[in-house]
């Protein structure tokens, strides 16, 4: 159940009791925005972000805040259960090698443009998406870097699963930067009461700029889904190249960086989820752990106090540079080796995505037992990191 801070203009409801100072300061800023509706919700994986904490949920009336969505618009998860119950290590390594050959990772793009019919349709003319469309055709079906990953996993019943975490690549970044700059200029000219140092510039949704951001943001959400779907198709092909008898269930997909109009507490409001996912009653979702720890398929409980939301993962407890400085490389590799995970921690630079850089996923799940019900626990067999 949530803890409540009542010292700001609006309450802050937290599903954790050890929030870092920077993230709490950002949550306090959110709670003092003049257009915030009802309260701020902070998920148990929360940590400091840009403007708004990762793991934050904010509902607003009549305005939208680009920095409360973030730069990787539409970033999210997809997962798929297979009919397989066993993969021998040599076969698993072959599958991972074929995935690496068919799915570019990190800063790599496709060598050729992908089929434009796999892209979401552009139904408006605002500029950024159109400008970036040709480049995005080579980013479709690519993983990206940071905490993005592909995992082969096994559930409690012995079934093999595939999971992908990725977003909207450069097109999302360009849309986010453009409209955040537009919002900052508009707020400066309009003498906004929101301090510039908060990095929470906003756009009224009934203005041309506000409408344009909403349209282009949604395109990026759709592109991120198309990106994950194409990667999943190529991962499935890699699996069937080794196990042609494999069958696949319907894909579960859920995003965690977006804003949309929803109905809460008898009002239509713009719910911003930055590093948080929707958890409506009965809705299936995905909450990944860190490299080497369990991930979960969950069912939402529709808790109104979180605006029907839950965490999007374990959440960082160390910054990237801090993890590279402080974590022990051999200990992190041994942790994964002892679990039998085929992993990507090879050098000091990889420690930013080691399990030790993240919160304990079991504790995170326990703190949001009123938000979601665990349906499936998944343990990693092999990991490709961006």
C-alpha cells in the first residue's frame, strides 16, 4: 500500500519507502504544478530522471508535458510464450547467434530500409515524423542501447518464453526534443509559473503545438510497437531455424513512456506514465527484472490510487557510471555464471547493466501487490543487451 506525503500542493503517493533524494525532489516539483489532477503516484522502481522521476505517474488537466513522457517515447516490453519446454545449451547459443545476425543492437541500424508497410501510417502533417521517416526505415527492427534487451526465458511450468525491451529509437528522441523545446519557448513567452529549472515545460492540449505533440508522440508509440513486433518476428525465425516444430502464443505488448487521455475519479485527464505501465483490472502486463533475475507476467488490479498503473521493472539503484566504478566485475559475472545464464557482462563498461545496478525485483513486486497479481515468473536462460 502507498505512503502519502501531504506537504505539497497535491499529495504524493509512493509505493516505496526508500526513494532517493533526487527522485523525491522531482516528485515534489510535480506535486506543485498548477495543472496536476488529484495527486502524484510514484511506483516502487522509481529513481531520478529528467524533470520527472522514472516510475512516476502524473495526471493533468488540459495540458501535456513532453518531459513527463521522456525521450524514448513508447519504450516498452513484449513477451511471447512458446511451445518449447527444453533448449539444450548448444541450440540456445545457435539461436542467440542468429538473433544477433538479424537484429542490430546498440547504435547499429539496418543495412537497408525495411518495408515501409511495416511502419505506422502517417495520418497528419506536423514535420518531425515526416522528416525522420526515411531514417526510421533503417531503425525498424533494431534493439538500441542502454537497458534494452532480448531474453530467452523459462517459466515455472517449464515453457520457453521470448522477451524484448525496446523503444522508438531516434525518431522518438527527435520528437521529444523538438516539442520540449517548443514548450520551453512557449512557457517563457507566456511567463509560466513553472520554474525553468524543474524541466517540466508544458503545452496546452488545445493549441496547435499541443495537438501536434500528441499526434507525433502517438506515432512514436506505434513505431516502438512496430519495432518490437519486427524484432519478435526475427527472433521467432531464429528459434524455428533450430526448432522448426516450435509454436508461439499471442504476443503480450505494453508501453511505459507515453501520455494518453483517460477517465479517472470522474474526470477526463492526461495520464503521463514515465517508466510506469498501465495496470487496468484484468489487463496483462510485463515487469522485467534485471539481467540474471526473474521477470514477471502480471495481471492488473485496476487500483485507482495509482491511476491504474504499476512499475515497469526493477528500477536502478545505481547510476551507470557509478555501477561501472563500484561493482565488482568478477562477482557480477560469477553471479550470472552460477545461474547458468548466457549473458553479456564481459568488461567494466557492461557493469551499468549488471544485476547489482538494480533494485531487488522481489522487493519491488512485494511493494506493489495491491497494483498487480503475478501470473507467471520467468527466469533468464540467455540475454542480449543493447
